[in-house]
C-alpha cells in the first residue's frame, strides 16, 4: 500500500465549476501538507502549504486538512481552462526533508 | 530573481552509460533536493543536500550519487544506466532544507 493515495483521474469539468481534489495518507508522522500544480513537461509549482488541520484559502484555492481522518483536499472555485494540469499532493514529517507525493490527478477544464 | 535552473533540459543515453545532471538553486537557498518522476507518477525523493552535506536519502540504489558545491549548486550522477532510469529528474531548492521546496523545470532523461 502506498503511503499517499491520490485518484489519478482524469477529471473533466466545465469552466466555472468547483473542483475537489483529494488525497489520503497512512503515515501519521506526516505533519506538513502541500499542493503542487504541474503543467505538461514542466516542474511542479507550489500552490498551497498547510500545517494544521482546518482550511486555508488563497484566492480561488482552498486547502483542507483533516489529520484525524488522514485526508487532505484542494478546492478550486470558478475553474478556468488555464487550471488544466496535473495536481500533486505532497506531505512531509516534522523533519521536513523528503516530500512524499501522491501520483497526481489530471484535471481538464473545458471552455 | 531566477528560479531553480537545471541542465540539460533533455538527454538521451544508452544502457550502461553514465549521466550527470546539474542544478542551481534559487539565490539565497542553501539546500537542494533531487527527485525522480516516472511518467504518470508523482516525484520520488532521491537525495537532499544542505551546506554540502547529505541530509537525506531515498530508496534508490548506489548507482545514484550526488554532491553539492560551495556555491550551493548540485550534481546528480547516475551510473550504469538502466531502461527504468528513464524519467524526469527534478531539483528542488529550499532555504535550509526544512522549508518549502521550490522545483526547477527538470531534466528529461531517456535511456535506450
């Protein structure tokens, strides 16, 4: 069993939709949680970084962490075609040296 | 300010050969981490270096090695290349190794 599970998609939504992306994890040592966006043939770009359980909002993006359920989510409001990319969840323990990634969810926003 | 830079962008090698990949971190960052991303998967941690010292190592064979230079740039070396080493190799930099990691564009390696 992988430490981090992420639905690979692809997920196809119409422009303007609310998108929900999710990851579950098994390692209770994970304390720091990140979402990266990766366009085709590019490196991952950091979107959100959270530590505590609860919600963190940044523009159209909201990251949600539930440590008791070992479940994290990323919500994208008013999705745009430019949001079409692969979204990777990543997490690390208190040492924060190595990131453990999910396999990524491919999102397609249709105009 | 320039972000993380990596060279070369693409590379084609044959089995058994050796390859060296290079990374320059964001100015002011002292830590570099290397990841391997196979097509359709998330990145996997290979190494982290801070102040020229190895601070972490992932589950990769000894064919993989790395080093960090006094200017904080880094090299990843892979010996005796296998077909399965074909992947996108990503470099990430952070201030001191325990902060947010910022990724470069990667080097795409194809082993034939």
